[in-house]
C-alpha cells in the first residue's frame, strides 16, 4: 500500500446541506469515522465556518464508530463555532457515539438534539426562520 492509499480508503462519507438564510449547515456523516475521517470532517466544518455558516447541525445517527482519539476535534469545532457567534449541535448520536462521548466526559458539554428539526430550534433561539 502506498502512503496515500490508506487515507483514500478511510475517506469520510458525509453529505452537507446549506441554509444560507439561517446560516445553518447540516452535516450527515455515515459509517465509521477514523481519525483521518475526523480530520476531513474538521476541514469541512472549518470551510463552512469561513463561508459564513456559523450554525452547524452534525447528524451522527448513521455513525456507528468514532475514533476515540478524534473526540478533541469535535470539541475544538464546537468551540470555533461558538467563537464565531454560532453553535454546533449533535443530532441523534448513535448509541456507540453517545457512549464514547459519555465515557470521555464530553457528552454533557454539547447541545444534543433528537432530530434535525429539534436541532434547528436550538440554533434559532431568537426566532430566526429556520427554512
């Protein structure tokens, strides 16, 4: 295997939806997120922030594994969103993801919503239309 092959094999599978009026970007990663995958997700979230999307919904309902070493990246992205006047909301984290966050003591530090619709209400406390 050549040096770049492993990263390609572990590439992140993620869809993204933007709501320009509300400044919300919704990310839906799937499967297992390796450390490389989380680094890719960090770059996607950072790009959205640079483009004015300060409110992030991160739907983890279809993620069945997150590399424990990458939890700090989630915390860092949450903090960057807050610094920009926004927020990062975890949506429907799967049981394995929730358990990992709880074991690390990080679960209670995130806004967590059961559905994307509920997450949008967390991101729109001032009654800003959520699309």
